C-alpha cells in the first residue's frame, strides 16, 4: 500500500487540526472521552427512565437492585461492562436486569461519539449541546413508550436549557450573533409549541373519537377488566391512554348489579387514575360496580395521537434547533409514525399502534434533521421558492 506523504488533510481538515483539538488536546482523545461520557450518561439515563415518571429522586438513593434493594457498589456499576460481567443479573439475588439498561448505555455512547465526529471539528460547543439534547430524547422516548407521558422536567427543562445553550453557542441556531440566536430560539419555542398545539386541536376535532355502532339488541358489557363489544373484548388499558380519555354512550337502558336506568348518558373516565362511572346525574366508583350492561346504538371511544406533553416537547426542540427543525420534525414524525403503524399492522400487532406515544417519532424526526434533514429542507425550499 502506498501512502502519499504530501497528503495534508484528513476528513477535510488540515492534519495539524487533528493533533490540536479543543484546548490543545488531540481531537480523537476528545472522541474517546465523548464515547465514555456517553456510556456514563446512558447509565444515568437508565435511572432517569426508571425513576422520573414515578416521581422519585434521580440522585438519591444510589443505584440499587429493584428486587432485593442491594446497593450496587461502584465497581459493579460500570456501564456495559458490569451488565455483561454479571450476565444481566443482580450480583446479590440474581434477578434479571433488563437488557434495556445495556441498550441505553451502548446507544448513548455511540450517539455521543457520532455527534462529536460530525459536529466536533467545526463547533465543539454545538456537539456538546446536541449531545445534551439527544440525552433528553433518549429519556423522553423510553418514558413515553412505557408511561405515555413526557415529564415536564424534560420538556419544560429542555426549553430553558435549549434557550441558554442557544445564547452560549449561536452555532446551534446556525447564526453568528447572540441577539440573532435569542430570536431564533424564541421563535423555535413559539412555532414548535404552536404547530403541535394546532394539530392537537384539529386532530381532536377530526379524529379525537372513534364511534362504534352497536346493535341495541346486543348490549355492551362493562366488567372489571374491560368492555365486551359484539366484535370482541377490549381491555381498559387499551381504551384509556391518557388522563382525559373517556368512553361515552347515550344509553337506552343501563343495568347495574342492583339498579336500572333508562335513556341516560353514560360516561366512564379516569379521575386521578381511578375509573369513575357517571350515569345520568349520578357518579359511582367503577370498582364498586363490577358489572354493567348498556343498551345503545353507538359507543364513543377515545382516540388520541398526541398529547399536551408533545406540545412542550416540540417547543423544547425549537428552543435548541430553531423553528425550521420543528416544522420538519412535525411532518417527518407523521411519516415515520405511519410507516411504523403499517408495519405493526402487517405483522399482526395493530393493537399496539394506539399504545405508542407520539414523542419517540418526534425525537427520531428531530435527529434526522440534525444529521442531514436540514440540507434536504434547504434544497426543497430553494427549489420551490425558485431563484
Ligand atoms: Zn437483587
């Protein structure tokens, strides 16, 4: 193999650059440091994903086994290595530790490295800011998939952090000065929150409810675990995705265990996570009514793609990346969501489609924007506006 000694650039940068990175430290020592930082951040994200939606502190107590409470010593709390060394089991009680822990650590490490390699050479500050944004994405995605919420600490916290980082690193907004960066970040929050809010309201109007026609001869049965329609049984956890969801019907006749009603509205909803039944003017705790039969012509079930958490989440993305990123992310997430829904239906898992929050699609779309989607939109805009 012949190497040309006259070669003085590597990946488009002069050779000296690679030996004098930020603070005079060679670039790839930074690369290594970023990957290790990513692994450690990933380990912390596992704690955030597990504890934050439960309202627990993410700092204290230290890492412990969820089953036997065994306090994990530092030497067994190393990212990836410890999980592999212990083969995914607690060192004390041998309970299985989810491979999710390993996956989150490895993914965060790889993502930090990739972000550094792509943005570090031109703007180290921007690379670090993006790593922080992506850490938020990973936490938001896993929490949204499991709990169908994105905590305010991540979304509202993200708006504040995104704004402050835009002031510190105007590169993040693709502008040269701090005043421009403040304007771009503020506009990003307004447009990001605004477009998702508009879609949310419109969606509620158009698709917020699913009307199921029911033959009055075959009453709908509500029992402890779900409701029985002529077409089959639906467990409640598939009906109630969010706190505001309700099942409603105009009932010709309602039979409870010991009571009867005629021509009344019926509504089953969650009040602070407790299912509550309203029949006409009366309110019951659903747990006290193990069985109910409703004769009606139509049952209205909730169906909601986005929630208010997604409005705040997109506002945070706007704070970091500007308004163009939010518009791109809105459209790209709709495409990704549709592809996933079609794929799930194709493999016979269509019941899952309604159970996925919208946050993960937004996060993936915003990452596509960062890693190249903005070039696509620049071209498209310049093409459609015409020169
Ligand atoms: Zn244990």
